[in-house]
């Protein structure tokens, strides 16, 4: 049994069947990619995993506990963190202040924006944020206004903010979308480093096959809301069902 178990999950939006009987098992301490053409149901599935949507049928279990009916905050407290397609950072704050927020929330179980000034006086919060910035190779940017950073650096900061919450499962929703190739390669290197150094499971939704095949140990292919095939990257390459889903070629 994997750390994340999705069984018979279905979701409709009116007359549209977005997901139909999706089954997915993500093994602990692996990198598992979920791929598929546009409209395959990838984002709908991810939103069911983090509490933004409730599936009509089926179950979603994380480490033996159901995530259904829990708020996104409660799911985050269970040990699941999500990186969004567009980096979710506080542009009006410095890089250091952004990193301090999840450190503070992890310790106190909540966060209020008016507490930002107080964070600077919390020695343990400052030290943890500084250590995380070192891990992300961003210590030299600690005083930078975060809105002025490149997309690649914003993504690096957001990943660091997620890691500061000490998750067991990191969900990445197209983390290299809109990036130049150099930033994409830097993000790949960062995720490889995270996987090597931390006790963490990573599930990634991504269109860039260079990213998928560089990182993944297991790949699930969705098409029209249902899984087509799940296999190793080596066996996915050239698979007839994958060619049919992406290219319209007959299997």
C-alpha cells in the first residue's frame, strides 16, 4: 500500500465526467508523475487530493487516513503541501519574510498577517527561515523584494516555503510552467536534491516530458478522466496507448 491511495474516484461537473473511477497508488519516498493531454483530469484529481474539491465517488487516503471532508488547511497539517502552477508567494514581502511565514505557522498551527512584525523577534523562527534559505541557495536574496525575482527564483522560494512545513508528501502542479529552459533545469536539479536529502514523497503533474523523465520513478497517464496506463518511465516511452492519447495515433 502506498502513502497515497486513490480508489475509484469520480467527479462530474454537470454533464461533464471529469474523472471516472480513477485508481492511483503513490509509493512512499518516490517521485510519481501524473501526465496526460489537456482536459485529461489532472488538475481535477489534484484538487481532490488537497481538499479544494470533493469527489462524487471513491476514496482518497493519505497514510491510512481519509482526506475527504477535510479543509485544505487540515490536509496541510496532515503532511501534504502543494506547489501551484503560478507561484503562491507574498509579493509585498521580502524573501526572508515569505520564508518565515510557514515556519511560524508550523510552530503555532495558524498564521495571521498582522503577526509579521512579531516574527522578526522570534529567534527560532528567524533561525529556521535562514537555514531553509541556505538549503534553497537563496541566502543572498533574503532582503530582496520577492515580487522582483525571476519566475525560477519565485518557484524555488515557494518550494522552500512548502518544505518549511515539513511535509511527507509534496504535490507539484506544473512547477516549470512558463520557465526558460535554464530555470527549468535548475528546478529539476533542486527537486533531485530534495529527493536525495529529505524523507519525502513527490507527486508531480507536468506537461514537459523532459521534466517528467528526468525526475519520475513511476508515471500514471490519464486521458479523458481515466487512467490509461501506469508504468516506469522506460516503459511509458513509446507506449501505444500514450501515443494515441497525445498524438491521436492508432494503438
